[in-house]
C-alpha cells in the first residue's frame, strides 16, 4: 500500500495514474481524511518496483497539473 497526502499530491493525479497503470497492476483507491491510499495486486512487474514507479508518476502528474494551473504567473 502507498499513501499520498492530498496536501502534497493532487487526488486527480492519483486517479489518472491508476487509469494509466491499469495494464500493469490492479490498483484500488481509498480516499479518506486528506489521504489517498492505493493498494496493489496482480502486478505485471515486482510489487515494490511497481509501487515506486507509480509514486514517481503520481508526483510527475501532480507537478504538471499544478504547474499548468499557475502558467499565467
């Protein structure tokens, strides 16, 4: 399981990453109290590698989304 603090990571980035990773793993999402919890199963690659790459991807999406929101600055 990986937890993403929603004050740091965009929940919409987590949801998009889950969709984008659907061919690589089954990821279930639970959103509660400012945290997105992702549980992994049926990973095509080793679990830990999949989790680490997924976390990097969520970070990249968050930066892209938040950067786009501030392009006018």
